[in-house]
């Protein structure tokens, strides 16, 4: 909008016209000033060409002079020719548009949707609400400029002040639309749509509400676009929460072009270029991602942080402010953010009666922008109970659901009613304190700066410890409730639910382990299967062992301790330490039996079956497997019957009874289909492929193995892929399909080289210089082409790679091949002794074709 004062040159045409009209009316300068309600000095300066004529002042003078019709139009036209700034856009009727917002990043979709929304409204309003510094004003100005063409009666704007009255607001609106009184607005805006931008409504919400309520009836075609920290609350008001800018995901590729494609990063970089000439170094891109994510995409925070780039690089900014973003502050520079006209003149520090509209400006040194103050302003808008609820919700570390919010808001003090999460979340969204992303249940998230501020307030109120204890209780319940689904057909969905709240699970565990170990034990006891699937077996075992050894949990529920014992043994088995936790698992079984907990007993026996196999106790392993099958059969527990049959399959293979192994796998397939356990069914196919290969049915091994890989990939479980590829590769090599076997080799080598933690079997001893699968396939190919020396070397490598694994069957098979490819009698005898020792240790019976190979 036009500033209050400008050049005193070039006004001779209006100066002369004003002087002529005043004299024709027989008025002195003082008399004209009195009729118009302006100062005598204003009239004197205008006639002398010492100041620019303001539009509102010209309107008041025209009315005081009694000008109408063509005379009035000519008078306004001459004045307009001298008041318009070069480059100031004007609406179709000559009403000055609000100033353009400058570069607006990441808001294109909002602008387009808001323009379309306003275009479909008649006599209603849209309120842009959000936290201070989120970019409401800039968005409103961009919409105003884009919407000018479809508002033929004009687009104008005002800036509300904290001393506004309804009369002040209406007078300012009349001024920006070129009329002297609010009563004239009805005629001025009749018959065509107009758009009014009202900025900072939170400064005087009651006054704005009264004024706009009157306007709604007086000027029904006027559309209003308001900005503020909260809605006005008028009938028909459309509330549009202004969210922070989109931030890059945590796992985004550390490439500057990729990162800069996200609006929050783009804004940060644009502001950084204003204070720093040098481009980002490669090692700063990761810090850029971490910084904009920590700042939550809040434009004010991004600009304040970018200003530090004059002194610090991005790693230094992140290290210094990453954990205290609320401390970011800086002086505001330039004019007031909106540049819109204020509805009241301020002179000498006192509020005056409405007069010529002015844009309020403040010296840069007098205005300080602080993130803490910005959040505090919105926090103060909440009622006491809403503030209490916000402090509780600040315990969440990432996204959460309505149900989780309701659990956190339960009144555990013994008095009062629980807060309604739906109305509360709606209120927080309306104030811009809460963001909503996606459509799934886990879609709500407090902005980081809001969460940090609320946490500070909780600490100041002495309630932070109580809130964190409640948070731990809530997520312990989540873990206990989800744990049973981690062993059934709902396994993928259950894993996904825990993934969604992973940061809260870890935070709850870290806090409660020190402050509430009983809750921590319940929480940790529900997570082993999730930890195992996500490759977190080592830290998971450490947490469980720490909690079981904590003297404060000695009196915990014995069944909970038993489940924790099962969990710690399961995780130990994943990294080859199962033998260390055998006593723990046996103790857990005994406790489940005393408590009559059938589910626990079945889980413990299934676990012990695997642990005893890993430690060479094959008879004990088979005993537990058969006991589990009998228990599950009596109770009609189909899934547990499936697991037991699958475990017992390997005992049949160890004993060389492939027919019995096939029968058990057929039972696994049938039972898994019956209970919807698709993962076990896929694993049964993988085992069937191995049985087919051992039985010399190579084509069947390949077909079934490929189906198993596809099924496991579809289920999101790639962990067994390398093992099944090994089965397929060996079958192809033994069948003489050399090129296809080499292709399988390439796939396996890529997996081994990647070191993917999801492929658990490819780590540890099973991945030495070459994996056992690679060595076995290479050995078979070498033997088929007659290179017995190379074959012997590869078979030796395979036996060494498989050594120490829980299944010595692979070692025995590699040694059979080594015997068959060794010609020197003494060396051959040594390998036979080694083979005999392995078979004895593993309780392995060689297959007829294997016996034939070593007898040659």
C-alpha cells in the first residue's frame, strides 16, 4: 500500500485542483479541514505539493467539498494519478491491492485451493490459522493477488491492532475500499464480489467479530480472508489450518538437489543464500536434513536458523541449536510483516480516533522475534485444562493416534473427568499447534517447537516425571497388546504398528528402566519378536537382561518375568549366544507350567527345541518339539501345531528320513493354510525345497524354492532369501545347469556383499571369506567339470563357513563332497574322520547317495 510520506515533487495538478475546488466552495483551509476531519496542516501541505495525497484523505476532502458524479470522479482521478506508486498493482475498480508477499515457497497447492474455495463462496469467510511464524500472512497476500481477477469490486486488506474497536475496524475497511463511512460500504460493494484480507485477528478478536458480523449482512457479496492464531467463530466460517512446510524424510538420500526439492529445505537454503555466498559442502547436506526436520518446517524457525549461517556452518548450527530450537531469536527487519493498512493511527504513543489509514512500521532494533514467544502466544490462548492436556501430549516423540492420545489424557489423579481427545485435537489443529499428515491412525504430531515448549512448562509445573511415567504405562500396554499378534497371521500388520511408534517405545523404555522398572519389564517383555525381526537382537537382549537382573524387578509378576526370559533367550539365539540363556529358558518353562499358562509353555518349548539343537542336545530338542506338538494338539492350537511340525522336520532330515520330513512339511502347509499363517507356509516351502534337493529332485527344488522366495518377499521377510537361493543354486549345479547356477551365485554374492541386516543368516560365521552357499555351489560346479583340486578347496571353505551353525547337516554334506574330491589316501582318511565326528556330534545319518559317494 502507499506509504504515509513520499516525494514532494510532481503534485502540481492535484495541488491546483484542490485549491480551486476549495475556493469555489468558499472555504478556508481550516474550514475544509474541519469538514473533512483532517488536520489543517494536511490541507496546507497538499495545496503546496509538500505531501502525497492519500486515497482516504482525498475521499474525505471530496465529500467535504460536496463533489458528486463526474466532478467527484475527476477529482479522485487526478489524485489517483499522483498517489499510485510505480509497480503497485490495482484491482479492477482502482482499489489498491495489498502488497505482494515476495517469494513464497512450498505453498502453491494452498494458494490454488484457497483461490478456488473463495471463488465458490458468497458472503462468507475463510480463516487461515496457525502458529506465529508459520506463514499465514504471506499465504493470504499470495491468495489475494491470485484472486484479484475474480473479484471485480476490488481486493483490499487491513491489519488489526490490539486497541481496535468495531468502529475502528469498519472505518479502516471503508477507507481501503475508497468510501468515507462504513455505511457507504453496502453501496460500494453491491452487485459484485470483493475480497477483504484481515490480518492478525487475534489482536482484537471480539472487535473483528462484531465488525464482520455487521458486514455479512450489509455487504453479502464481500468475501473475507482472515489470518490469526485462532478462528473468529462466526457462522459459515471456513477454518484453514496453515501447516509448516514439508520436511525431507529422515532416510532421504544425502544429495543436495534431492533435499532441496522439499519446501522446508528450499526455504532454508533461500534464506541462507542471503547471508552466505559459499555453496554447501557435501558434509553439510546431512546436517541440513537434520536441522529442517528438527525445526519442523516452521518458516520463522527456518529463517532464524538460516541467519546463523553468517557465522556458523550447518553442522555447527545443528550441534548448537538442534536440542534448543526455542532459543532461536533475532531482530525483525524492514516493515511490519504484512504491509497491510492499520485501522488506527498511532501518534505519540496514544491511540487516536480513526483517521487516514497508515501502515504501521517499527524500527528494526525495537522488534525481536523469538520462537519461544511465538509458541507462548498460542499456548496462552488455551484454557487451563487444554494446557494440561497439551503438556501430557508433549510426551509423544513422533506421531500418534486418537486412541493413544486418549490413553495419555486419562485422569489418573482420582478427580475430575477425562479430557475428550476429539474436541481437544480439533482445538489444537485450529490453533496450528498440531499437524496432521496421512490418513492412517498414527497421523497426529505436535510441532517440535510446541512439544519442546510444552515439555518446559511441564517441568516448570513439577509434572514432567508423572507425565513420562504415564507415557511408559501407555506404551507398555501397546507392547503387551501387540505381542500375541507378532506370532500369527497378523504379523506384518503388528510389526508395522510397532514401527509407527518405535521412537516412543524406545523413549518409554529408557525412562521407565530408571524410574519404573516394573513397567519397563512389561514393555520389554512384549518386544522380542519385533526386535528380532528388525535386527535389534543385541540391544534388545541387553535391555531384557538388565531389567531381569535389576533387584527392583525381583518381585515383579512371575509370568511377566518368564516372558522376559523367553525373550532374552530368543534374542540370544539370533547372534549365536543361545547356550548362555538355556537356563533362563528352562526356568521360564517351569514358571509357565506352575502358572498353568499354556501359551507361555508352548512358546518356551518351541524356543528350547531350537536352543538345544544349537547346542547339540538333539534328543532334548526333539523331546521339547514332540511335547509342544502333543500340547498344541490337545488344546486345538493350530498355529502351535504348525510350528512344532516345522521344528520336528529337521529332526527327520538329521535322521536321514526324507519321507517323514515330507509328511511333516505337508502337515505344516495344511495347518498354516488353516490358521492363515502365511509366513510359516512360506518357510515350509523353503524347507521342502531343501528336502527335494537332498532327495535328488532338483527341478522340484528350484520351482518350490522360487515360490518360497516370492512369498517371503511379499510378506516383507527377506531374511531367508540367501538360504533359499543357496538351495536353488546347489540344485541347479547338481543338475548340471551351469549358467543358471552361476546366476544364482551372483545373486547370493550381492546379498553377502551388501551385509543387509535383514538377511540375518548372512552375518557372523556364516559369512566368512565366502558364504557357505557360495562355496558349496562353486565346489559342485568344479567337481562336475572335473577340477577335483578346486572342488576340494571349495568344499573345505564350505565346511569351515558352516561350522558353528546350529545345523551341522550342512557341514556333513560339505565334508561328503570333500571326501569325494580327495584322492590322496591319508588326506581322505582325515576328512572321513572329520565327517564321522560331525555326524556323531550332530546325530546325523547320511543319506544313501552320500554313503555311496564316500565309499567309492
